[in-house]
C-alpha cells in the first residue's frame, strides 16, 4: 500500500506543486511530500522481511521522520507516526484497526501543529479519518474502509477553497491535501490488488540513513589519524529474548552507558527491538555490554580507516589538518548555531556572525530533518540554536530535538533578515533563556521584504498577476505588483519604511549586478536622507532583493 501510495504521489509531483497558491518559484509541497514519503518507504523496505504491519509501520515512521522536508513533509510524517503507534504491536490489522490507525495519525499530526488552519491537509486527513471510523461500525472489509477514507478525502479536498480564502481567490484546492489524496489512491489500489501507476517512475532519494550520512561526511573531511574510534558498529537488540535471563532495558540509561564505548551513537528503540549505531575502537566491548539486554541480530562492523583509505585515494593530505598525538579533544563550547540559507554571500554573512553550520536551503528546496541533524552532530556544543529562516522549515527544525541528545532551541525565524536580526541579539555570555527571549524579540522587530517574480498568472487579494510580473512581498504578503524591477523595489520599500526606521539593509541576489544594487540604494538615499542604507551581496536564488527595515 505504501509503495503504491509513494509511486502515485511521485507520478503527480508537478501537479501538486502547481497548486501552490503563492505565484512565486516555489515548488515545495509536492516535492517535499514526495521526498519525505520516499525516505519512509526506503526505510520500510529494509524491514520488508519482517512480515508484520507493526514492524513495517515503525520503519516507515522512522524513515519519514528522518527525511521530512517542509511543513507538508513534517505533517505527513506525523500522520504516519501516529498511524504506526496505533499498529505497533500488530502482525496484521482488521477494518476497525485500520480506521483507528488513521484516526491516531490525525491526533498526532494536530499535536505537532501549534495553530492548525482549516482548509489544509490536516482538515482533509481529519475528515477522512472520521468517515473511516464511522464506516468501521458497519463493515469488516478493509478495502471498504480505505475506499471510504479516500472518498471523504476527495470530498473534503474539494471543499478546501470554501474554508481557506486564499484558495478560493486562486481557484485551486489545497496542495498538501491533494498530495494526501494521491497517496490514499495508491494505497487503495494496492489493497484491491490493482496497479494504479505501473509506468510511474521510481521516486529518487537523495538521502541515506542518518548513520551512513554521518560517517560518510566524516571520512571525506578528516585524516585517518583523526579517527579515534575506528569501527562503525551496528546491531539490533531483541529485547524479547526468552532463552536466557536478561536485564531490564531503560533507553536513557542504556544510551548513557553506551557513550563509554565510542561516539556517533544512535539508539532507536521500541518495545521489542533496539537499533544501535556507534563508532567504537573496541566493538566487542560494546556488543558484550548490549548482550545483557537481549540477543543481538543483524550485526555489521566496518573498519572506517580502511573505508577512509578507499574513499580518499588520491586526495592531498594537505587539504585537512592533522591532529598531533599530544593534543586533547576540544571541550564542548556553550553554544552552537545552525542556520538555513542559500546564496554564497548570505552564507558568508551568517558565518561571519558566528554561525557554526549553514545548511543550504530556502524557498525552492527545504532541507530535511536528516540534514539539520547532521549539521547539529558536527558541532561540539552543550546547547544548539537553529535559525530556519523560512516559515516552511520551522516545523522541520523542531523535529531535530526528537533525534539528537544535545538540547536544541529553534528560533522561529521566517526570513533571512529575521535570522540576521536574531544573530545580532545573541551573546555567548548570556543564559540559554535570555538568548532565546532576546533573539525571538529581535527577529520579530525587523520588517522583512522580498522582490521576486511571478511564474504564472494568478489573482491574490484582488490583485491581477501575470506571469513575469515583479512581486514585492512584505512579511509573506504580496503588496506590490509591477512590470519594472526598480520601480517595484522602490514601491515596496516605501511601504515598508515607517517613521521609526533608522537602518535599511539591502541584500541583492545572483541575478542583480552590483551596479544595479548601488543605483537603487543611491536613489533611495535621496528620498530618505535620514536613513542609513547597508548593501550586501547575497547571491541568493529566486529573490532579486531581500530587504530588512529596522
């Protein structure tokens, strides 16, 4: 069912992207849902031999969490996370249990969203699950339940324009809801023994497991002499061992104890199985300790020093520093900062302000949970601060704390200017609580604007928009529509600048020359001689200009 659902969604990615109501180069909803689900199915395939609904659903949920991208991907991962919890102990499920799993999925997803909005994928999922639960009282046929869920999802999707004004203005249904309908269509087809899309291309994944990604990156950036724990060790503990006496398993205590054997530790546990990944110098010690809790299965040990030699053959040793034997491992610093950004200039600005890791991403490609986790794991710090800098990445960033052991704080920055303002309010000398409050306040005080272009004809808030028009956007709302880039930029800034404005920051993108940017600022300086203008080369795609007014 999940393979078929993923295949059907993959076939319709572009049609889902086309439903995005914002007429900017933003193809994220279909793409994000597709990459997220593909990651889940790939993880599920590893458990295909288990033959139980519970095991498959657990693996699916894990893969979805690791690969979740954007709000739509996060919500999708939460829907099936709740589904997986409902069937976690089931080898097979009946009609009522299937309906209940959909219901549990909705409950979990709603808990993950602070302010649910009617007319979105959440509404489609909720109404569909409610219909499935009602039908479960009158039928024992799982295909009938799935068909009921799908039909109600379609009906609710058709009503989304009446629930969300922006959908009605644009004449489309909710993109996330449409993506979910495609998934349900595939699931029903498989349940009925049909092939809905036999010629659909296979979903392309650009992510591997968290553990593999972590040590692959390490191998490409370090000298072999820096590998302190040389054996990548993976195994699963079967907690239900009955042939011998075992100790009671406590995940938190187990994780703490395992840290003595190495680094890059990853522990994923449920009631029956514990998956462990660790880089250890003496893997036998780690295995012996783990055997106290159950039998070990699927043991895999790789010599990373040999892997390194293979991967880096021919690479100059001078490209990476070598740690001398007398040096000790650096102590953790108090704070580490991760920011999401696109454009070399913007990346350089963030780094100059103290950001440890910059994850490439933004409006056209939201990074996955896995990519953010990887960035966090590269930082030796007691506390991590994440600046998502895009409203569609905030939920993804918040999922990182579920995976890593280091405390993570997400400052819900929705734009690059907000992220920069938050950074300027940060101080390593302040407490965690003070930094969170100051950074949140600072990011909320800056006015953000963008200049981009329309990729299709549209109508938003009564404004007629034609493909190729320049769009001046303030705080996520299209304020100015024009045919001239400079005039549109001026009109947007005139709307943004208030009486209290002192500083305006202009960050120009890769499609704007330095001469054009300075000419714009010179013109604005004549209109607002009392305001200080700062110009930076951002090199960002999609947006000609980013504006910050303070």
